C-alpha cells in the first residue's frame, strides 16, 4: 500500500437502494481490474462480496463488504453497501469513512426511497459522487428518465457525460460525450470493447448533449466560465477538470451508464472514478477533539502527522475472531505495535494488519493515511471508537446511529 501515492487513492462506496446492482457492479469492477479471474453472479451465489450464507440464500447484501482494486495507477478501496431498509444502518456507518461514492440508478425503476435516504447522508458527510444508470440492457430501460427521476427526487443536477448505444436487448455500449467516441462491447461478459467513431444515427444527439454538458461544466469555477464565454468551447482537458471540480463541490452530478451484469460500461466508469472523484488529499482535514483538553484539532492526510483512525465497522470471522475495520486519517499504523483508544482511554495491541478481499484477509505490514484496513482480536475497541497516538490524542465523532423504527 505504501507504494501508492495518496493522490492516487480512492475510498469508494457503491450506494443505492436494494436490488439496484451494487454487488454486481462491484463484481464487474473486480473482474475488469484483474482482482478476480471469474465473473461471479449474485443470482448464482458466487459473487465476491455477498458471501454470508443468508446473503447467498436471499440474493441480497445484508452487511457491507470491502475489497480493493488497481486501475491505471490508482488504488481503489471499494465498499459494497446494503440498500434494503432493514440493513441500511451499516451503510451509514461506512459512509462516515468514505471519500467518494458511485450512486447507482436503475434504468427501469429510477430512484427509490432508500436512494433518497442515502443521498441525504452523502450530503451530510459531504461525499462527492457520480451516478451510474445500471440495467441498460433490461426491458423498459430508459437512461434519460433515470436522470429526470434523479433531478426530481434527489434535487440533484445531473449532467450526462455518456449516452447509451442502444437500449434493452439492443444495448451494446456507450458514447463518451467528452471524447466523442463510441465504445462497442462484445456481449460475452469479458468486458472487451472496441473504440470507434460515433455511429451516424447518434451523431446529432451526441453533439447536442455535448453542448449541454459543456455549458453546465463551464459553471464549475469562474476561470472556466470566462474561458467558455470567450471561446464558446472547452478543450477535453478543461472539460475533465471542470467535471472534477464540479463533482467535488457538488455543483452537479456526472451521470454514466451501462450494465453491471453484462459488464458493459464498467471500464469507462472506472476511468471516471479516477478522473472525477477525490483522493483523501482533496478532502478537508479530519476534525476531532483532544479528549483531555476538549480543544478542536485537525489532522491532514499525511504520513508525517500523528497516527489517528476511526473504527467504522466490527465483524467476526470463524477463524480470525473479532475483526475491527478502520479508516486511517493520518500517520502510519504498523503491525506489532501499540495504539491508544481515546474513546475508552485504554491501550490496544495491534497484531497483524489486513486488507479485506471479500471474506478473505490479506496480511500487510503497514497502513498509511487514507487507507481502509482491518485488525483482529482488539479487546476493548468497538465501532465508533478512535485509535490514535497516545502522545497526540484525538477523538473523532462517529456516524450518529439510526433510531429504531419500533422501540
């Protein structure tokens, strides 16, 4: 992990209502980035991040699961979250630790109640996000209806950076409005595609929508607006920069499309994740309080800062035992070390550090600022606790727990 520049790191949540295709998209990302060599399916019970017996039986995500992948020099921590109302509290706890998110919209059913709730949490935690209109290969799929639904139900301003190449059974790829190229996929789940010129019947619509996109993107910041008003056009680099700035400021939401199950459009989504979404360095400094003096202090996402981390999830493994999952906000965490739990005022012994890969754990020697890692067998630490350097203590505020519907 230390070999990755923090600027190339993405702590990404896949969020949406239940059944939108979050786990299928996670699986396609892992497959396309060569993390796995076989594309699993939720319906077959073979997906990487739905591995609990109840999840396989019910074909839904009950608990959030973590994995990671590499794409074009970037390292992406992926959190596949549950979307059904009974399990959505876990999603909220995870979102506290994320830097960015992909919100999945269904091309068939659009926005549902849980998507609205999760969107509000993303606003609360100030998480930059892009949208992915999934299931474009399904009957009654409609890309623009999904965007309209997002704007109406979520109060978001959607800007299409792609349009689908066909729909329903004729869906075969995506048209990139930034580069004005078409990506036509082989329908064999491999994710292989060919880059071509835009087919003639889509050229007029693509030009019109690109013009709309550029007008919206030009509003990202003043210098870009002035350039657009003077020249009447923006370069490809300026459009990408505008999309990145506008996404991080939540001025608008970039919208892409594809089919997770068919593995269409996923690689272009990965490009967008790396190009438009923030690294830990792009986020504001982590703010906490000194548990002794109660003064407010900040920690930058740097290895030179004192160590601090927030525990956002606790789970168990039949072999490893209790597993504590944390987001490192500053400093360095080494295996075989001692840290201070500022919430409980106790010391904890760190044994082995792990990167989670679905139900598997991969041992690593060190975690640095920005990482999401797990440790096992902590005695006192629970979800919501802060671990830090005892000489420079800090306590972070965890995500507020949801109140039970029935008391």
